[in-house]
C-alpha cells in the first residue's frame, strides 16, 4: 500500500509538472525556455536547442543539476540558483553563472564552442556564453546583452568564420534570447557598480538569480534530454568547427580566384607579365633588363606599398607615396620607417605567404603589383587594429638590391 501511494504521488507530481509547463506563459509557442527569477524581476529566455543543442544542453543540465560533467557533490542540485550577476556593464551586458561571484569560478569543467551562422549578438536580450578566449573555455558563465554587440559574433559581417583562437578575437556562442523581461535586464544593467580594483563592474548590492527553471512546451522540447545531448554531441564539436573552417577556406579560395581576375582586369594598363598562381596570388611583373637573381642565402632590399582593395594605403616604405596618400609621419621618417626592408630571399622570410611567393619570383630591379587574398595575407584574424579579418590586399613591390 505504501509503495502504491509513493507511485501515485510520483505520477501526480509528474502530471502537475507537465501541466505547469503547458499552462505557464500560455502566449509562448512550443519550445524550450528558461525562466530566470531574480531579485529584480523575472526574465524568460527562449533557448535555441535545435541550432545550439550542446550549449543549450550545458545550460539546461546545469540549471536542473543533471549535467554529466558535474562533480557528484553538485549533481541533483540546481546549479544557478542563488548565484549573482557578478559583472554588470550598462549599454553592454549582464554576466552571471560563477558560483564564487568573482568572475573566475566555474562548474568545474570546460567545453568546446558551438557556432551557427544564423545566431548573432544583433539585439538586446541575447543569451551567450562568457569565455576567456579561444574555443575551449566555455563553462557555466553566461551573459545577456543590453544592446546589439555583433563584435562578439564568431563570424564577420560577410559570414566568414573568425580566427577564434587568435589574440583579442571575441567569439561567443549564442544559445538563446529573452522573450519576456527585457525591462528587467535593463534595470539590472543600470544598477550601481563598484569601481574598486578587483571588483570593477560588480553590483554594489547583489543581483541574485533566485531560481532558474527550465520550461518545456511541446513534444520536441519535452524530448530534449540535456545530459544525453551533451554526452553525445559535445565530443563532435571540434570536428564540426574544423569542417566549418575547411568550408570557409574553400569558399575564400573560390572568391579569391574571381577577385584575382578582377584585379588583373583593373590593372590592364600596367606593363608586364601576368602570373596567376594556383594558390590564389596574382601578379603583374615588370622585369628589369639583366636583373641579378638573388641566392637563397642573400638578404634582398625590398621597397613596397600595401593597399586595401579600395586603394586606401595600409603602409609604405616610400616617403613620396606616404606624402601623396596623406599618411606621412615625420616621427616615423626620423625613425627609419621609409626605407627598404631587408629580407632573406627564401621561404623562411618573415612575410605573409602571398607577398613571399611573389617576391621569390622577382630579380633585382623587378617591380610588381601583387594581389594577395586574405588567406595568404593576414588571414581570418587580420592585423588589428587596421586590418580586419578576411581582408584581401594588393602590394606594389620592388627589389632594389642585395644587401
């Protein structure tokens, strides 16, 4: 009889929970949601469990205490309940999920980044993973945007994947958005914060997540097994990212081949031999008469100017070019900026790949205009702050002598 009563209670409890999920927030369509109940009010977020299943599984598993990577002492306990928003920045975001409240704590594990080109920090109320850089430092900390902040996306405006492991490159996995409580997020963003060293941007009065409740509406959402999804799919993320990078590289090469032809056509008035490399580099080479061919052990003197494809100057070793383009800097001139570069004439030369390939086809006295696609230049990471990632460039190059 006692066993029957326990079973009955369990069934009633399950039924009540199911009804609660169905009846709570009746205006919301089917989906997986997180209710974040704070001491400033309630926020409800739609979780993108189909586009970011692993990241959502991580959040849901922590919220419900079912995460497979949790220490045994934490399993069965709602991880986020009672944790504060420890970092609050007006006109940016609010960040929480650190049990220590210091910004350095976690749930005891890290997992790989998961990106989808359709997900962006393009509005207020976006839920995204906080991390310390790279693609393997996600854990329990997350943030909610107050304003659009696409700089945090893993993709550039043209849809190209950034070099997320590069220095000072921000790539944060988006996994949800607020559908209720934007005003609560805004009120949290505006609380008074500390300016004290070591506690900068921490609210002077704690903003607490009293309880985070996962709400499942509809068959698909109810079938979402966070522990199973994380266990099965998280190990696949490195290969998924690698495949994404490979695809991006293939697309970049296709675009560069077309851009190289446009480059040749745009410079049709230049005299010289045209060479279109299988790598994607293209050059118009004006050869000098009887120009000496450097040896691989020689240091050659190279003058050059680098341009964006809109003809804006990036840098130059020619003082007259710098003056013509209104970029002359007297201080740099005195420091020796406007003089030929001394470069070893072999594959070990410390130059971007496209520039080096072109240089090694040149003799002393030769001049060339060279198209360098982004992946043979500064790549997905670019060269901050002046060169964005995935930027094609062209160079005017002259080998003026051998040192």
